[in-house]
C-alpha cells in the first residue's frame, strides 16, 4: 500500500516537472487568452482577476506588478514530520508583496499545517521561511506576528468573553505601547494610549461595518460576524502577510461573494499580501492570482487559476484517478 | 445619575465596587464606634479586610488570568513573616504605628512578589492541572521552610537560621520568628482603617490593571492562548505579571493579617487557607471582583453568627464549591434554572398585569 | 544497616504511593481530570476497615473486602454525582469541583468519626523478619505492601492490554468521540475506571494505615497529593510510570527524612516534582501531547 503511494508520488512529481518545463509558454498563452476568452458561468458571476503572473527565479510565479520587488514570503524546502509521518515535505512557495494567493488541496493534505509552520505554532523540521527577506528561524509565534504575519483560524478562535472592541484592541497590542505601571497607576500615558486604542479599533471595525457592534460580546456574535472580527483582529496587528484559514467556511453564496469583495478591498486598502486556504472553488478561482495545490504534504501544482483548473494532477487529486 | 449612564460599563461597575466598599467601611466603623456590634464581630473586622484583599488578588490569577493557583496562602505567609520582622526591627526608627505598618506591608508585598516571581518563572511553563498542583507544592514548600525559619535581631543586625534558635548566635536582642512556633511577641499594629485602606489600594491596583492594555493581554491569554500568541502577545510574560502582582498583594494582606495578632504560626497559612480564599473567589463568581468581596465578608461573618453549625462550616464550603461549579457549568442544570426563572418572571408579569388591570388600564409614559 | 532499613521503608512507602498513583493515573488518562478527592478515598477506606475490625469485630479479610467494596461504590457515586455533569466543562471547573469533593469527604469523616486520631491495628499479624543478627528488621507489612503493589501493577497491565474492558479504556483515553462511534459506552467505561481506582485506593488506605497506624480525616490528603506527584513524575497515564514514580518518591521521602530532616522532607518531595516538570514535562515514561490548532 505504502509503496503504491510512493510510486504515484514519484510519477506525480515527474509530471510536475513537465508542467514546469512548458510553463512559460502556457502562461503567456493563458495571459493573452484570458482577457478576451469566452466566460464560463462561474466567471461571469464573478470576473476573475486579470493579473498577469510572471515566473521568478525560484520556480514560482508572482503578479507582474510585484516581480521586481522582494517577495513578501519565500518558503524553501519547508517540511515537518510528526513521528514517522511527513506531514509537509519540500514545500517551496513565493508570494508577491500584494498578491492574493490560494493554497488548496483535499482534506488532510497539510494546508493548515503549513499555516502552523509559517506562524511557528509548530517548529519546522526542515527548511527556511523568509518573511520579507528575513529568516524567521528562532522566532516564536508572538515574534512572527510582530514580524508581520497575521492569521485567522479554521475553527474560530476569538477572545469569546471580551467585547468586540477589546478583541481588536488586543490585536493592536503591539502597535500602541503602554507599560504595566502606566496602566496600573493610571499615568497620563495610559489615557493617551487608551484613546488611541479606541480610535484605531473603531476605524478598523469600520472596514467591515462592525463599529456598531463594538460593545457586543465577541462570543455572542453570529457566525459570519465572528469570522469577520477575526480578520479585523488579524489586520490590527499591522501585518505584511495575512493568512486566512477557510474564511468562507459555513457561509452562504451571498456572504461568500461579499467576503470576496472584502478580501480584495483589504489587499488594496492595506497594501498587503493574502494567502488563503479555501475549499470554495468559486472564491479561490475568483480572487486568487496564484494558486498552489497541496496533496499528501507536497505541492503538486502551482499556477494561475486557469492553469490549475485544467491541470490533470489536480483533477486526479480531487476526484481520484479516472480509469 | 445621567452622567453615570454615559460612562462605559466597566467604569460604572468599578465605581459601584469602590462605593460599596466605602459605604461598608463607614457603616461598620460607625457601628463599632457606637459599640453596636459584639466584640467578637469587631475582632473579625481586620481579618475580613485581609480576606477581601486576598480574594481580590487571587481573583486576578483565577478569574482574570484563568489559572488555578492553590498556594495563595504561601505568598500571604511570606508577606506576614517579612512584615513582622520589618515592623519589629523598625520599632525604634519609626515610632508611629500606622507608618510602621505601612512600611512593613510594603516590604512584605515586595518579598511576596519576589517569591511569586521565583515560583512563577518555572510554574508559568505549565498549564491547567499541572500548574495547580505545582502551586500547591510551592505553598507546602514555603510553609515547610517557614516552619524551619528562626529569625532574631540584636545590636549587630538581623540573624537568620534554618536549624534552631541557638544557631542564630544572638547577642542578647530579640527572637522574632521561632521555627514552628512562628512569629511571637508581635506588636498589634493593624486596625480596621488600615485594612480598609489596603482594600482600596488592592482594588485600585487590580481594577486598573484589568482595564488596561496589560489586563486585556492577560484576559486574551485566558480566553484563547493560541489566538493571543497569534496576535503577538507573549503569553508567559502576561501570565507571570498576573501571578506576581497577585502574590505581592497577598503578601501585603498577610502583613496586615499577622500584625492583628500577638503571635502567628506558619501552619495558619496552609492548604486549607488557600482553599478558603479560593472558595471566596469561586462563590463570588470567578473574575467578579465585587462578588469575591461580598463572599469574603459573608463567609467570614456567617459562621461566627451561626455558631451552632460549627463543625458543619467546612462541609458547607465544600458543598458550596461543588454546587456553584455544577450550577455554572452544567448545561442541563443551567437550562432548568433559566426555565424556572422564566416561569417566575412570567408569573410576576401576570401579577403586574393584573395589578395594572385593577388600576384601570395601562398609562402611556 | 541504616541505609538498608531506610531503603526498605522507602520501597514500602513508595509501594503505597504507587498503588494510589495507579488510581490517579488511570483516572487522569481516561477522564482527563485530576481527581483531587482520590486521596480522601484512601482515608475513607482506612476508616471502613477500622470500623469493621474494631467496632463490628469482623475478621481482617472481610474488613478489607468491605473496605474495597465501600470505596468502589463511593468512587462511582462521586463520579456520577459530581464529575459526570461536568464532562463538557472547562478543566478549571472540574478541578475546583474535585477539591470540593475532597473537602466534602474530609469533613464528613470529621463529623462521623471525630478529629481524634484512631490507632489502626495492622492487618498483617506476623512476626518481623530479622537479618544480620537482628540489626536489620523487616516488618511483615513492608513485604506485603511491596508484593501487593507488584501484583496490582501486573494485573492492571494485563487487564488493560488483554481484556475487552481494558481495551475500551485505552480507546477512551485516546479519543472519546471515536471510541463512542466504535460502540464503546464511554460513560460506563469512565465509571468503571473510577471504580477500579477507588478500589485500589481502599487497598492503599489499609496498607498505609497498617504501616503508619494513625488514622485521621486528613490522613489521605497529603499521601494523595504525593501520589499524584508520583504519577506526574512517572508520566501521567502510564501504568509502569506510576509504579516507578511512586517507588522513587517513597525512597526519596524516607531518605530525605533520614538524612536531611523531617521538616524539610515534604519540601524536597515537591521540589523533585517541580524539577521533573521543568526538565521533562511528560514524566519519565510518559509521551508528550501536542495541542491541536
């Protein structure tokens, strides 16, 4: 059984090489075709991004506008083992400074594990993570957050018993300094920073039109609002890269459509990169500029939405082998 | 009143807490001055203030930081014994009683805070049950060490020993701490007014801390440690802050408590005392500072007033602990209580409606 | 000879800790809760045995049996009444409840039997063994305790690995939800674990009181806490770990008493726990568990 799997792995990776070989030609063709191509029903509903993706030296692609700048994130040969299990292996990815990137793959492929590696919830067994050119080796989760990676969680993790505003204020923790003594003894510094906390928190909540809910208890918010609050809280940390773990999970189509607009708007307003894990293909194909597909802990394909949709390995990973 | 409504909920709640403490103090002080309360109750006033401070400070760890500490009495004892030593050494330097008490409380607080830091650094690597059992262990260790502590001072200064009184090598002077017999010959410096001031101070520190950037970080760690880390909060640091501040405040209360008696033994600060303080916190509602204060008062006075329950007192505490936990944490019981409340409310509404009908219809406001 | 005597006393005390720790570790492994009241079940076991022997004049074997049955029932009742309703509650709430149960048992015993220490007559009525011309005296209770401990450990290991119920217990300790889907009655299994743990506590109580013959309502609390310490040192959830930790802790305690001082012995025992948790939080034979994100 295990030998079979390994066999397929090898076959897959060889095929991946082929894809890479013909990549340049394909992407040029796809880029040209996309502007005028006949629209599929899903694309008609939501016009996909028309960003031209260009290859960079590390076998990855980034949006053309980011090509001459430092990538915000670069993973080299990243991997982690749990006991004998290689949960993630040889994970190479580069994300442009203002790219919306997608990480997709079947359940259990290791997508959330990648997020946990990027945020150092798990210490990587192998490989390097460069955030804006800086190696994050030796950093722990809080340090990575301060360095500029913010995230949301698949199973929502809010500060349930605190108010919506306090949740955002906690996100702002490292943005506004104020020592323990200032707070404990109510020194002037405390009042100045509290004002700043309040103003900034409301400003951020306003991005999602949630300023009216500032005093509500976070745990009592409806599901969709909790997901939005998690994003606001992540944005409060002033990130360079925002990781969204299944942001559309449990949302209906109209909420998802709104979320897509919001993600693009966040990218444009805050001028940051977004990497998202999502099973909703309308969302992924609708807003992601570059997509990486993960299966059994390995990247089996990278490319633009159009390329990924037509990639035989991806189809096989999702649907199984066609006999 | 209108102005009070404009404040945010937290500030309003804090003001009510301060107000309640001040009113209680004024009432009890006037009653005591008018000799309207029995001497046994009057004798409880200082211990009650100390217990209130302990309940507030433990609430910072259990309610706000969300970790169970079972060694709070240990920090109390560090403050108590340091305070006694300091006060007796300063007997000549500071003749004014209240000033000496103040200094001894401050030093007691600092030493207890230091003990809290030394204990906290290793303990904060642990969570949940492990943390609870290790704080319990530390409480026992502190008690054991104090049981072996001998201290005295003479012309040449302070002498400390861990073996016996002879080993102090005293040249005349006075023995302050005498091993298992504890602190002896304490000058009674504590009084109700100083206790009241300490309660206000403790409240000030804890309430301010909770409603500040630091306090929010502590509560964030309590609510969701992983999420707190993900937004860049150093969880160990903030749990440690709560733990150390709590220990320091407990030390101050210990210094106040000890100097209300002429002698005090280390055994007084054992696991049972830690549990007693925990009962205050749990009964008052974890994280609810005002509730903790009320619980500390009621549970100290009630057994005194209900002498006949005598031996049943501790049994009562046990049942209270279990009942509060079941009521606040079991969904079935909670929904039953909610049902009951709803039914009572409806009945109340019906009666109100009847009353209104009797008066001849509803009048628009 | 002093060294050997201490070692024998240490192993004997350690065996009692080990038996208590086995109960702790099984409950912790499956119910994932620190049953603070476990130590007080020991005390109840001691009292039941005492009452049966002294007040009712029953034979020793019957007294021990009744003590085991009584504690088993007590453990199951406590679990049903206090812990089962809190299965979904945060661990802080469960722990506080367990502390409440511990206090409840202690103070009930205080009301029933009073605060005066009772003198417990050893259940093993055999002459002491003398070696080296009487320089080394080994109490029969020491031997019985050590043998009982080994017997219990072996049978528990066999029980959890060979029997259907034991396998169900292991399944529950891995994943309650999955165990339930496989048709295992989780509630019965947890109840069963409490029954076994409490039965062991009764045995430990009888042995403890036979070695140190004063019986008070607080008799069980400190050994209980130390046994939990032993379970943590050995690696919580591991049966051989609990036994190893218990014996180690007993030896450390007796040697600390003999060579450092009676007053500081407890401080040293707890010091060992703290050092252990810092250098190897999973314990000697335990495995580390990661929180799922």
